[in-house]
């Protein structure tokens, strides 16, 4: 009799785990973290809060020069960093890491504005390349950055 009760309890526990387990693993907090992970700068600005400070990053396409498409990256933040560096890293394929120093263009209402103009390297065999932009404060990577900023760059078609 005791053995039959133990088997029923065990089977009930396994059924409950099978039914409720996936919902528990995919809680709304986990879904929110996944949905804010990727931010496509081609579709608009990226905005996030980190350590109580607001951050906004925007990417604009400029003219096409001899070296390819120019981009202007603007970062606005209330965090007041001393130095800010954007590091380009290939997302769709590895083409190295390219540091892009941002210049502080001033403060307006307690919000620092940072800006840089750069040309993204391109692959000669693949005309379209996805790049990730990681921010650093000086030489220190911002490891707690809650977004992953990406954009697509097209190579020259000569």
C-alpha cells in the first residue's frame, strides 16, 4: 500500500513538472531580458537604463566616400562618463575589432552628448555585413550593458 502511494505521488510530481516546468523556465522576466537583448540601429535609436542612468544611441548614414559608407554614431547619457569608446565587432563574421573614440560634444540639461564619425570595414566576398557596437568607458568594457546594438553595412560594389 505504501509503495502504491509513493508511485502515485511520484507520477503526479512528474506530470506537474512536465506541465508547469516550461512556464516556470520561461517567466516574463526571462522574456523581457531576451526581448531587450538585441537592438537594431538601422531601425531607430536604442534606449536603455543602466545603473540608474538613461542611455540613448543613434546611428545615421552619411555620405559614401572612397573608403565606403560613413556613419555618425551619437550617444546621449546622464551617466557622465569621462571617456567613451565604441568598439566595432563583426557579428555576422569576424573581421577584427575596430575602436572608435567618441568626442564629448557638450552637456544639455545634465545629458552628455558623445559623437563619432567612422567608416565600417567591409568584406570583399560578402557585400552585406552585420556589425555590433560595444561601448567602453575608457579601456574598461561596459560588461553590464543590457542591449546588443547592431547595424548592417554594405560593401562597395565597384
